[in-house]
C-alpha cells in the first residue's frame, strides 16, 4: 500500500494498479476509475469520491463506512 493522504488524484490513470492497504485519507478521488484496481484493505477516510467508480466487489455500504469511519475496504 501507499500513502496518498490529502493528495489530488483526479487525473490519475488507476487502471489495474494494486492499491492494496493504501491510505487515501482526505484525498481528492473525484472521477477516478478504480473499476480494475485492487483496493482490498485500502482506507478512504474523508476522501472526496464524487463521480468515482469502484470495483463491483465493493458494496456501497462498504465504501461509505470507509469514507465516514476510516474502515479498511473489504471485498465480498
């Protein structure tokens, strides 16, 4: 995992990047397409996620729990 706290990642090409256990606290992820990325164990606490796409294995509840409480993302 990487430390992406507070970074503006709106222009990132996240195609097939392994973000396992990454830390995105307060990062700007608006519009990022994570559909083919690996996000298992990542935390998106207080990140801006408007318009972002997430892998289908992640439920909306799982994403909201991570944004609101900083929990690590778990695939179903």
